[in-house]
C-alpha cells in the first residue's frame, strides 16, 4: 500500500473526475490525503472523506498565499454596505477537525515569493504570515496533529519559529518525534539538516527534475523522505 500524503483532489479542477480518480487510487491500494489551503478547500477535503470508509483523509489549514482570502462579514451598513475583515477563524477550523478523518494541519507556513517592494510593506507582509502560522501551530498542538508545512523563500524564518522556545514554537516532542513535514522542500542542505535534527520529514516532488537536489536527497535518510 502507498499513501499520497499531499493531494488536492478537493480543488474545483477535479469536480468532474474526482470520484473516478479516487476509485482508481483505492483499487491500486493508494490512500490519499487531500490538503486544504483555506476554509473552503479544507471543508471540501473533509466532505470528500465521508464518502469512503477508509483510504481517503483530510488535512485542514490556511495557506499563507490564501491569507487574504479569508474574508469574514462583520457588519452591514445601509449607507456604506457590507464590511469584511480578514481572519483565521480558529474555532471554525477546530470544528472541522472533529472528523476522525482529519489527520493533519496544513498546508500552512511562510511564502515570501510574491513579496511587496517597499521595506515597510515587506516587514508587515512577513509579520502577518508569522502571526497566522503561530495561531495555526497552536491549533495543531491543541489537537495533537502533525503539520504539513509550505515554505518558499522563507526557510530561515520558519526554522527560527520551529526551534525558538521563546516564541511558543512547535518544537515539542511526541513519543520522541516532532510531527511534521516540510512539503516541496526547496532549501539547501544546511537548512534541510536543521529540519532533520529536530525531527521533521522532508517532502520532494517534481521539482527534483528542474532543480538540483541530488546531494540533499542522498544525504537525507530514506525514512525521512515523503
């Protein structure tokens, strides 16, 4: 049996053939974890699991790229219209996790690729993502669930958060093992080694054919690769 630990069959692009894809996966003894990127895709991932007795699971979270899409209506004014606020609703995600088919929090993390050009806006941009990440890590800790991390051009900041006890970080151990995977790893060996030393797994995907990760993969214990 194989497990696809990072699928997005919960996305609208798969509405037409999702059931057929999952059917083929299960027939081939491939289990699937559909990963959420915001509340709607997280909710969809959970809904999909209800159609299957086993083999299809969900991960829930707010992706840093989707941070600004979490709009919550807070009031409606006759003159000014509706007002919205951007928010990670801790309790709504916690409620989703009541399903026993929710097996992880993610994908969550830091993404500095589409960064603002001015220094001040860049600082706010980074702090906003870090604040969100810390809230989601609290949820993972409360629910005792592993984490699927997305990190692009932000490995040093993520490592600092995960290894700094003064920032209420996620460096606690469970049965001797910190739970989590750095999905689609794109850092260098020095960064990879730091993740491995505190117990995280490294995820590699099709980017290994476009970028040179040969040495990193060779140095990473096979049992630590997803």
